[in-house]
C-alpha cells in the first residue's frame, strides 16, 4: 500500500518556507502537513500533527531550532528532524545532532537535494550536505587521534585532566573529589608522564589539539 511521507516545515522566511512546501507537494510521495514560522507555533501545534519528518531552521524569532528539537524529540520519537540552515560551523552542527536531529542540510542545497534527503531520512538514513559530512568526519578523525593518549589515562586521571582544562586549581579539584591536594598532585604527575609532557599547560594543549 502506497503511503506518503508527511512533512512539517519550521522556517521563519516565508518565501523559503513556501518554496519548500511547493516542491514537497509537487512530489506524489510527499505531503506537507504543516508550516510554522516560529518556536511558539511549533511547540503548540507540531505534536498534534505528528509528521514523519520536520525540516527545521536554526535561527527563529523566539527560540532556536536546536532548542525545539531538544524539547520535542523526547515526546516525538517517531518523528525525524532535519536541520535546514545557513549555519555550517561545528558548534551548531554538533549541538543539533546531540539534541536529536537526524540530518543537517545547508540552505544552499538545491530543492531536489532536500527532497532526496527527506526520503533518505525516512528510510533510516542520516542525510547531510557534503560540506557538513566532511566536518563531521574530520571531527571523528581528530577524536581518533586523541584516543591513544587518553586511553592510557585512568578514569580518575581523565577526570582530573578535564578539570584542569577548565582552569580549576589543585585545591579546588581536591575539594570537589574529597581527597588531599597531594593526591591530586600525584595524579597530575602521572598524567604528565603518560602524556609525555612537563606541565599542566602542555597537558591541556595535548588534550585540545591531538
């Protein structure tokens, strides 16, 4: 039995919102079931519509699209959210994915690419613009390069290193972990040896840059 994919659009630019609706409705496999222009309308009405896919911008007049995904995804588990935005920096990309977005498209993509991405997402994929996918891949490659160093550290040493990277002093770390300053100093010394560095600054740089 043929079933159409239902889509809602959350986009404050009415021209672009209508352009998306037009190209969606032109495809017989798709159906636009809702258009929203701000976060308030979205929160008030989207759950009742329960579309298969939501195309959502990040920059909205009252809330960000990332905030909306974070609030709605836990109560709309079957609905997939695809960010469709002009933001292509790492922070927005990973904040959106962490919030629960299934895909991330740049607004520069053709409408045909967006339609193909809707179908891909509905089939279980995670569509991304080429440049976005490259940034995600680069991030995980960097994380892989960090692992050989960090895997040598114990769980406690990783926690101490993370606290040091936040600018915490030995005494502050000791107080938070309810141990002596000498214990923290010994753990720091072990961290420096394992990372082949001489001081806290070098250890933090290795954490951030490797």
